[in-house]
């Protein structure tokens, strides 16, 4: 006899039964159990309803760790144990995904215009594999860098992870030397690694006027309890001047460039129009990043390093004082460039006891008022 989930999904009285569609009420209820009670609750639910496992162990662990709890509101009602109870009035069969009343972000740097039947060049396909054979053992990375160097108008990139410094330097060179506009969409789960790469390279993204960087996520699955599961972006493609596209399994990371096996295709011709449309759809769903906060974090780290430095009396040398002065100048010059004040917190940053010798630079005049420069302390 068919169980409740089979009757619900296949439909009773139909012969031959229709193949199951993409939506599964049984799987939805199982995810509710996983988010609410963890992996053990999921396994108990599958045994109770006599359902086969549909998630691998890595997927179970990733969903359990990545599920976001409800933001606010009353406690949700308990999930019914039986599948048949999901048809009552409290069921979430009619939930809707997020919708926004905001206008989609504009491609303000410009975008190549092609009509619906515009000629985008002859249809060509190039395949590159890594590790390759012969002289080109790093075929994917070399092909990507060649494509970036060939760009003359625009580069539009969608990537799951971007930490390859060589490829990023090629993008910076294209923007600064050839005035190529660059749009970059990165998965939000790995976005912090991209920002760290920029910080390690000393790149101030606020100064890159021909580069627009935004983050994006996959689909969001909402549970009845109010929790949500956010998917990741696994799309990887790079659009060049609207006439060529590079796509494949290759990610812009050092490990994919040196260790992992991967491949890419370089396409031209009518197929490029599909990637053109897909990028604009993804860009409309993307979210901006606050580069000023990112710059503020860099300055705060320099300030923390400056005001908390303490050296023993045996280390009071000219070298140490020059080091402290360098830290001050580095932080203060950056502050003048961005016209942001952070020096007011310097007095509270360090507790100075009686057995300490003070070394405080004089007052500095800024914006018509006197401001105390950061001070450091040297233990006796």
C-alpha cells in the first residue's frame, strides 16, 4: 500500500502515475526536521515515514550548519509528525520567495548593446584542460589570462571563489591601463576571502573607479518556522566585450590553477547572448558591499597595532621609536586621504599606569581644531 507521501506526490487514481516533479512535500517536511532538530531528527523522520535518504552526509552537515534562524516574531507552531497533517490550514504550501520593491541596480559603467538578432561573431568553441599536455600544463589559467588581456570594453565575471592574485592583477591592469570596465559578482560565502586578498595586496577597492564588485547567493529556501537555508553560487563564467564567454569548472583560485583538475570552454557566436542575459539577471539579484566599512576595518587594525604597542625598557631603542612613528604616519595619512576621524578613541585605547614613561607627540591641527595624536607607552 502506498504511503501518504506517495499518494500526495503522485496523485491517487491516476494511471499511469505522472513522474514526480521538482517539488516534494516529503522532502520539505524532512528539511523542517533537519533545521529544527539536527541530523538525528532527520534520520528519525525518514525511518518513521519509510522514506529513502535524499541528502548525502556532507549536504546534511552543510544545511544543519548554514540554516539561519528566524529573525523575529512569535514562536512557530510545532511541526506535525505525519505527512498527511501537512495539508491543513497551517501548511506552508503557499509560501512565496523574497520579492523586492526596489529598482534593480543599473550597469552604470556601460554595457555593450546588441539587438535580439545582432551578429556576435562566428560560432567557435575552444576547450582547455588542466593539467594539460605538452608545453601548456596550466591550460585553463593561461587561457583565462589571455582572455582578460584581450578585453577592450568590458569584463563581466561570475565566480564562486576568487583568490588568485595573478588573475586579479590582470583585471586591475585592464581597468587602469586600457580603461576596461569590470563587473564582478562573487558568492557571498567566499566574499570575505576575496576582500582579504585585496587587503594583502594593498588594493583599495574604493579607488577602482572602473570596477563594480557585488556579492550574490543561490536560492533561499524558507521553512515554516521562519528559518531559511541560503544556497551558494556555483556558476562560473566570464563575459568579454559581449562577444566571447569563458565557462567551465575552473575557479579563480591557486589550487585550481596548480593542483585541481578542471576545464573551461571559450565560446563565441549566438550562444554568448544566453550568458549576456544570465549575467544581467544575476546582477539584478546581487547585493552591494560597503567598501567604506572595509576601509575602516583596515584603519582600525592599524590603530589597534599603534596604540597598544608596549616595549620593555631594554628594548627602548631608536628603532622602536621609529617603528612607532611609522605606524602613526601610516594611519594618519590614510585618515587625511579619506577625511574620517578615528583619533578620538586613542585616549581610551591604552591604560597607562604609574610605572610607565609617556611618549606623546604634540597636538595636531585638523579641520580647524586641535586633536591629540595617538600616544604609545613604554614600560620601565
